[in-house]
């Protein structure tokens, strides 16, 4: 998983270096950050064993949290 994250990050930096305009770079950075955050949250909902259920719960996806999640919280 870390290998894929590093590959995506390196490709992302390479793409940002090819964009000449500063404002376009900022827009691309924010857009990809939103896309990756949404993908992470979606994966944490559908596969809570591999991703953080707690993050999805904090971001408001409470109804998708597993039934055991509230019981194991201290």
C-alpha cells in the first residue's frame, strides 16, 4: 500500500512540475487532495479492516460504520 501511495505522490509531483501557472498548480493540488481524501473515505467504508473506520466516522459517515464500532470505543 505504501508503495502505491509513493508512486502516486511521485507522479503527482511530476505532473505539478509540468504546469507553468501557479494558480493552476494550486487548483490541481487541492483537486487531487479532495479526490484522494474521498477515495480513502470510500475505501474505509467498504473495507474497514484495511482502512480507518475512525476517520470515516469523524468525517460524518456514521451510518456506514460497522455495528461493533460504537461498542469497542472507550
